[in-house]
């Protein structure tokens, strides 16, 4: 009995904290943000039977309640053992689902879905913009990356993106640029997991003769050279104008009116 008691005592390492999410280092994010983008504060992870969700908490200077985040959800054979009812299920980007997410993350901010077509390097995505009462601009974007959203071929996997971003000074275009600058670095180590599909085939004309290819270069504005400004010449100095009464010139004298003076004697 004493030996059994000591064995049980050695197995106890203290109470464990039950939490829905666990915090990870910033380097464990499923995405990397572009240089100059929002700073990463922390990473929160939640595991399901069929998915792993990692929420990247972003820095913010907004006065809108809530926190900025970029959430990446990887679905597929995660190899996580849990109960059957702990399944996240397929991704849903229906209008009703997005409206619910507006209420969850942007309560009180009137969000307007954009009808413009937007596409980053992973495909098309949807987004909505809104302005809070404080004047802060907010963006909410959603994207599904994967060939299947049903459970017919769940082993192919998928990636879901959600971005909530509010800022006091940024414009709508600056907020939207984050959806074009991030890179997905998370994946599942399974040969069956491939939400991106096969790489596109290389054009047969590439490298062949009589098949010129001219790349599209970025437009760089030429620097504007400033024309040197020459100093203006100083205005000529005008002679001062003397004003006063006009004195008449003397009258010419007549020598015959005067007496002749004889020269001195030598």
C-alpha cells in the first residue's frame, strides 16, 4: 500500500488549467504579414477533430471595441484525437454566416459588403468596409482556399482566412492591402492534404524560338528634376530727381559795350 501510494503521489504534478484556447509564440502563426504590416501580439490556437485554428492577434490603435486579428483555419487530417462532437465542420462563407460574424467581431459598426471583385495570390475573397462612430475605418475579409467545401473528399483539406482590422488613421485601401500581403506558411504533414491543387502547367512556348515574351515591369515614375532658379537682376538705380525753381541761364554779354583796357607797358 505504501509503494502504491508513493507511486500515485509521484504521478501528481499539480492542477491543470482547462482552457478553450492555448497561447503560442508569435513564430507559430500560420501566416506571415508583409513588412510594415500590423505587428503580431500573440497567437491563440484551438484544436478540433478535423481542424486547427490559429488566431494571430494584431496590434491596433483603434477606438473600436474588440481586437484585430487574422485567423487561419486548416482543415484536414490533423491527427488530433478528441470526442466526436468536437468537430468544426466545413467552412461556410454564406451571407448569413458572414452577417453573424459581423455581430461577433464588429458589433455596432455598420458594415457594407463590397461588390467589387478582389483576388490575391490564393484566389478570390470577399470583404466589407465600415466606419465606426469614432471615425475609425474597419475592414472584415473572408476567404476559402480549397477544392472542396463538403465532406466528400475531406482528405484534400482547405484553408479558411478571416481578417478583422480597424484603424484610426489608415484608409480603406491601406486596410485592404493586408489581404494581398500575407503568406500562408502553415500546412499539414500529410500527402493527402493539398488545398491549392496542382501547379499550373508551363506554357509550351516558353523558351522556344520565335516566341518572344516581354515581362510587365512595374511602373516607376521618373524623378522630377527641379529647374534651378536664377536670381533676378537688381533693378537699375535711378538718379534722384531734384525738384525746385528753374533758374534762367545768364544772358550773353556784348563785348562792344565795354571800354577797351590797354595792355600794360613793358
